[in-house]
C-alpha cells in the first residue's frame, strides 16, 4: 500500500507517505492529483473556520472527483453541527448549528452526501493529543505550554477524544463498505474546565494556570456525542483520556 499526504500552506507531517503540494481550492489542481495518483481512498480533514473555499467548496469538489474515480471518501466534520440544546447527540439527531464554523461544516456534509452517496462522514468531538505540528485542543495547550493562564468554560460540555482514536476509527471504517455518518467521541462528557484539568494531568501542565469562565451566549451549551453506532460496528470504543500513558511534553511547566 502506498500513502500520500497533501499540504499547501505548511508541510505535511513526516511519516510513511509521499508529500504532495496541493491547493485544495483549485479544481484543476485537484483533478490533476486524481488523474496522476488514482487513489482508492481519500481522507479530507482540511478546514479553515473563516474560509468557505477550503471548508465547503473543496470537500464538495473532492467528493465529486472521488465518486467519479470510484474512490472511497472520508470527510471529517465536527460536533459543532449541533445547537447544544440537549447533548448526547446520535447520528440521527438533526444538525442545527449555532456557530458560523458549524454552519459551514453542516453545509459541507450536505454537499458530500449529494456528490458521493457512499461517502463516510466522521464527526469527532473536541480533539486531544498531537495532531501534525499542533497539540490539541490548540487554544488550551498554546497557553498552558507557555505557562500562561487560560480561561476555560465551566458551562460548555463536550466529549473529548484522542486524535489517535479518531485516526484508528477512520482507517477501520474506510476498510468497510459502510457509508454514512459516524460519531467518534470519548466516553466522558466534561466541561472545558474539566478537560483543562485532564490536560494538566496528561501533559504535566500547572493546574494553577486554569481560570473558570462562562461561555458566550452564542456558543452551544452541550455538544456531547453518542458514539455507540461506531462501537457496535468496529467492536471497540475510544478510551478515556487519562487511560493513556503520555510522556511529559518538552517545555511543559509544572
């Protein structure tokens, strides 16, 4: 099996794959990559919260090309397609986003379904762990790694999930012939503040840097996810974050 990773504004993370420079907002560039590479599967995880071209138009075009070339297509969405009124959302729950980013992702999902009915749409919750050159969740970790205080909401709930579990789920799902939407979430519903305390334990950050805050009124209150569907299909579920053995980060402050 040969793997290739694409990058544009920053390089692809080093690994067991070839690097391809690609502007995913260019239809001609995308078509050229499909013609040269003839992929059997495509994973689309690029986004920019303020750029419709990369967040909506690009996945629509890639889904169209993947369908034309008979390639499996896996699109990464978000738990923020929900309004946060109830929490514990299943794949059958209606997507009613509040935030502009959630609106873009919900629209992208609709385009992907239309262009590639056999596509997989994965909705992860808030990501935790190393992701390329970034440590996630980016906002919290950026401050904590630098020894800076960070305000975290005590009234916003998510289902944080490790990036490795999301990657494993996506890879295993891609190997099936099952289409549709799948939630990938950690087993624990927690506030952003509670998650901050977990990050401090995982990466040896100082909990003294955490400050309790209240979420803005326009943010969803509870976008926790139910991922029983993927567990039943794959026979495993994401681990609790503290079940992982994680070495201290270089530069982390205790």
